């Protein structure tokens, strides 16, 4: 069988980041992708994702700050822009908690009136909402370009990238684990599971295989990571030269958002951060919901007077939800699990990639690991979406 130090399963944002970071360290790495790099069956495709520093929890704010520095280094190495600074707006009752958390971390922001927002960003309306939180470092992470850049850098550092090569099983091996694939087995000291909506099934099967071998994994309950279907629509700006911020309307948590038309997007992207229906990531269905498309159009009509409120495109993607919407970043025996991204991990891509490489090489990353533990209480019981 083939052998490597580490096998990474999944070439989305986190898998490609982990492979790049491992390659940078000179770790012999194989990156497996069941489809092609950049496929549209997961969570990492599309033109852009919001980058923001605003969280109610200070540890997330600090992580976003650390990620920002790593984004700039990634851009330098890739030789292209991957994070476009646009400034961003937070609207709603939770914005005050975000402002306090950012202030505690030394991040300046300001409160704007509806009139001030209109002068800076004529395409956005926040009438009747009171003061709006503004932070200038918010922007857009270019999703497709980031994944492609990370895979290219991984290849340059010697990572063996194998597309159309699914991991069909992960079983114990005297050196750590063996990954079964249709084209042959690969033994490794560690395996990084970064396969999005497929993660829970792969991990469950691995737990059974290790238990059957008499070498059970140190995990009493497989964490709940539930794939759900999400939908977004795009709206054409009336003024092609207009400036656009990121826009987040917070109610209970984070409900509605819009993303500036960066990275070749069809227009201003609109969606809402709510768990969609559960879905089998292999089987779907992935059909567009006309009612959700209409809801996005209503949001655009009310809040984005600078766009034509008729959608020019609508697409679906996956969230993989946890009960508390915190990620799963943990090492379980020879397995490193990266999942449960719950729709807000892309901004941390290069930071989490570094953390996964550190875990895969047997060390502890500088992250709040208790928050991301696979065995935390919140993940032990099924939850409704």
C-alpha cells in the first residue's frame, strides 16, 4: 500500500488549507477529493463569503484577527487578492454585544446613523433601525479563488493531490490508520477529516472499524454534525460602480446577510443564516426553493435599493450544523476532525488550516480547543434542525 505521513480527506476550504500547511512543514501529505477541486456539492464553492471581526464571543474575535494576518500572507504567496476589504455593517440588537467584544480585543468600530450609511453606501438602506455598527476591515473572502490557490500552493510544496478519489473507509493500522480508496489503500500516521457534510458518516464508520479491531478510538459519542441545505440569490446592482459593504442583520443570532459583488459574483449575494432542511449530501435533493428565493427578493427590495430586486441567479450549498454552532476541531486517536462549520468558518480558513496541521503532527494548536472539542456536552445528543 501507499504510505504518507498524513492523508487529508476533502479539498474544500479547510482541507485545502490543512494540506497547504502540512506541505509548508515538509510533511508528506496526500489530499483526497471525491469529486474535482472546486466542486459545487459542498460548502466552499461560489464567489465570496463575508469576512468579519464581529462576534459576541471574544475568542472568535481574536481568531478572526489572527486569521486576517494569515489571509494577507496567503495572498502574498498566491500572488493574487483573496480577501477584499469593503467595510461592513452590523444591524440589530446583537450588534452592541459584538461592539463590546471587539473593543475588548482592541478593534475600533463606529456607530452610524441611517443618513451616514446612505452617504457612504447609497445602495443600502437601514431606515428605522437606529444606530448601525460599522467596521472598516470587514470584507469578502474570495471562496473559489482561495480553494484553488491553496491547492496550487499545496502541490508546489509536494502534496500529492488526488481528485475523483473518495475515501471509502478508514481503518486501524499499526502506524496509525489506513484509508481505503477505489484506487488503492494509503497508510498514514494521521488522517484529517475535512469532508463537510460527509464527515459524520466517515467518522462513525471509522469508530466502528477501530472498535471491531480492539483498538477503540477515545470517543464515547460521535458528535452531531448535520448537513443542511442553504440557498442564496444574487441581485444586479443598478450602478455598476457603486461601493457595497458587507451587511448583517442580527436578530436571534445572525439572520440575514448580503455580500458585495466581488470575485466574479453574479451580483450582490443575499441569504439568511438559518438551518435549512436536513439533506443527504450524496443524494440531495438540491432543488431551489421558490419561496426562499422570494424571501431573498423581499429582503433586497426592503434593504438594498441599489439593486434590481429580481434575482439574476440562485444557488444552493451545504451547511454542516452543530447544536451550538461552534466548530469541531479535535484529534481523536490518529484522526483529526475538522467540521461542523455551521456556516461561519470560511473567514478562519488559513488559521484553521494551521491548527489542523499542528494537530496532525501531534501538537496542540493555539485555539480555544475546549470550545471545539468533539466530546463537548452540546454534541452528545441529537438536535432538531
